[in-house]
């Protein structure tokens, strides 16, 4: 199942084809004046974040609205640990505010208080497993960028890298067994 969400006054588009490429369907759901930053998927469960959070338990056919982890400024990204209900969220959605990270262990039904505060907005999150995770972000106009790492599922954080690049995306590549490459991309 492919799912696409389009920013402000978002619509949900889905390509529910496993074997062949088909056209994208517009689903009958309106975000009603809200904005969406990111989508994460675990099996049939789809989670979207932005000015609110949205949860679909049936591959995007129906949605329930949840409050954002950060109710003041919204969420910029979410990442779930593989095959887990544990996730980290970062932000803010408002790029003028300081960065943060929070975690959940119950599929976003409850969120921790902010467990990390950064001097720049955090734009992207990546959970490698239930304990190891990263958030990254920055502000190219300063110029300043940071990558933060957690070894306990988001309960505490340490600064892993500071540079003059605004990070916008994190990804991983599993080499073999437990060895994983973490990739960060951004701009100056």
C-alpha cells in the first residue's frame, strides 16, 4: 500500500497495489485546514503527523484524529521502531521554534514530555530498533545543524554531530546482522 498526503488542506492518496502499478485513489477524508508533515507505516497501520496526528488501522480507509505530541507547535516527523509500538516524534512543525523530541510506547496514544531540547528545529526522526534512534534538523540561515542520538528509546539524548548543514532527512541501510549505516541529508 502506498500512501501520499499533500501538505496544507491535505488530501489522502493511496495506491493499494502490491504487484502492479495502478492509479492513485483519492480517499474520502478531509484534514479540514490542518497541515501534514510526515507519514509512517507499520503493517496495515498508518500514522500521519503535523498540526494533529492521524491514525489509520486499516491501510488508510478510515482515520482517527489524535492531538499532536507537541500541542503548541505541532510535529515535524515520526518514526516507529520496526514491528513495534514504540516511536519518536520531533519538531516543531513551526520552524521558528526550538527543536524537541518525545517518545511513545503505545502507538501514540500517550507521549512523553519533551526529552530533548535543541537550539534549532528538528526536521527528521529515525528509529533503528526499540532503543536506538536519531533526530536531526537545523537552520541553514544560521548556519547550524545537529544530529541527536538516543540509546534508550527516546528517554534521553546526546548530541552526536553539529555542523553548518540543515539536516532534512535520515535513513538507514542494514549491512549485515546488527551493523547499520545511518545516512543524513540536508543543505547549506
